[in-house]
């Protein structure tokens, strides 16, 4: 049934708030931003689901859309729980997700909704209210992303607690330190990081080779 919240057929990318990944071959690799692995930011700091979170990692997520007319027919009120930074957009149809080949347009950037919750009026005969949560991604809870960002697990447990109307899962504490989010202040910074890493990977080995070459040349020219 259609309750007024839909998942779009696209892939969201964020040029400012995203994870970095390691790319390269053999012994040479660099860290580069990967906009398809977005760091979703809490849109509501007073929500019991997101109030203790700084960001949640969503790989290859889709954006969400709401229809207020349909929501109203069902007596539902929707609110955005997690969204991208304002420097995000989406791609659809043919999408290249390869870190080395993916391209990202900087036109028409705006915040994209990733997690939406909706609830109805409280029933007079019960303390329960009808409610649901729609998430534009299903991979955020797999081991790879939970281990790299424990806040993913905290968000998942918080969502289950909210829907089950109990606090038992919300009391589960994150047992790993969580790194702070990296939000770029300008569109130039991701390129600086990318090409800076590549430059270091080239210049450092070349410097070592030149140093050893000069040292060996000096030894050959030394008179005993």
C-alpha cells in the first residue's frame, strides 16, 4: 500500500559528507573520497533515534520522497530523521559506481532525504500509535559498515526500539570509539586530498631512489 513515503530509483552521492576508501594496485594505494558512500547527518537532534549520533554511513543509498496528500489521507505526519549535506544529488538509469571511473555533477546540489519516519494520531483505546520508518538503504547494517562505523548499529537498534516502543535496545552502548565526521568546507578540498595523496605516493619513493643514487655516486667518486 502507498502511505505517502516512496523510495526513488536512484543512487545518492554527497560531495562534502562521504566516506574515504583506499584505491590502488599492489603496494601503491591512496585514500580518496567516495561520494556514493554517504555520511548521513541527523536532521532532528531531539529524536530518540538520532539524538546521540553524529553520522550514519549509507552505501549506495536511494533518496526518499513524500506525498503530503497521501500522508494526510492516512492521518500520518512525516519527518526527516537523516539527510545528506546540502552538497548532494543523485544519479539514475546507468550508474558507474567504480571509484576510478565514477563522475559526479556539481549542478543542482541539495540535501537529500535518506531516512524518514511517519506516525499517526494516538488511538483512544490504546497507548500505541501507528508508525513506520523508511530507509533508502539496506546495506548499512552489514558487518563491513557496522565495524567501520558503530553508529550504524546504534541507529539500527534505536530504530527497532522506537518501532517496538521499548527502551531495551536503546540502552545498548557503543563499545567502539567513533571517529568524527569529515565534512569538506569547499568543493576543492576533496580534489586536494585525492591528488595530494597521489603526489605523496609518487614523490616519496622517487625521493628515496634519488637519495640512494646520489649516495652511491658519491661512494664511487670517493678517493681512498
